[in-house]
């Protein structure tokens, strides 16, 4: 099950157990919701999660989902990567050239997208997922989450406190995490100059200057709980 804690316009999802098998949830507007999880499971809600319909794509665990309009992209274990152009009516495999764990996918526009995954992997597409090219992340840590403001500015969060930032569409990535961080980071959210990052063992940090400096946040949850998602309601 999951519980949520709200702090200063921030919603943190605290993961106690994957009772429903969800690994990633995405909603562009709070009404249309996509969720992916174990053994290729895909869930869709048209009413903010009140009711759900389920389908399956492949047999691999799915780790990430993103959507823009009727375009949807999902990624997962063993290089699983699919896209739909008709809101999940049909799915087509994406040829990423990668067969390891793909852990996050993000599309700030219908054409510009990124995938992050095992051992510092970052892939980029400029054609909606038809073709993908690798980018140099500068880390060998597993990357678990992505957040982009637009086609240029974005963040990638990963194991052992790694948080990377790009301001040029991923041509270069720079570490912006506090060197003291050791938590495995599981989620990142950005709005304007404000960035939130969360992770295991109730880790939560905020920057009000696009990653230049950070403050740690505390909220009411068990100290051993893992914070696996973060959503910004306001800056």
C-alpha cells in the first residue's frame, strides 16, 4: 500500500509495500492517470484513479511511464520499451538498442524524450521514440527518475545520492546533488527554479535555485519508509 504526505505544496508518496504491483504512476492533468508495474501490467484511469482498466504488454516488469496527449511511452526490465500513439489502444516496441534495466522515461514534448536506467544510462529521442541515441551521464550509478521542464532543462536522479542536471537537452550533464547525500534517490520533480528530490529512508530535499543549494525536509512518516514519488502542487 501507499500513503501520502503533503508539505509546502509538495506531495510525497511513501511506499510501504507494492501491494498493487505499481512501480510508476503518471498523470499529466490529475484526471487521466497511467500506472505500470509487475509482469507487463498497465493500468489506465479516466477519472483521477476512482476506477481503473487493466491490460498487459509483454512479461517484463515495467518501471516507467510518460504521456503527452494520446502518446504514451513505457519502459522496464530487460530493455522493455513500448509506445502508443492512440492512448494505449495499441503498442509498438521501441528499438533503444539497450537490453538492461530501463527505469524511467520522460517526455516534455511529443517529440523530445529521455530514458534513464542501469549503470548511468541516458538515452534521448527527438522523433517521439522512433530512434534513440545515447548521452554521456558521467556516472555509473543506476538512474531511477527523470524530470524535465522543457526540451532543454532536466534532471536525472539515481543511486547513492546522484542528481544530474542538463540545460542543453542532455548534451552535457552536471552533478548538482549535495556531496553528503548517500540515499538512493527514487523521484525528482521540477517547477521553475524549485526542485524536489526524494529517496529511500524518508529522504526528501528541496532547492529553490535550480539545484545550486539544498535544504532537507522532514514530514510525518516512519523514518524507515521509502519515498518513491514526488509531485509539486506549487513552487
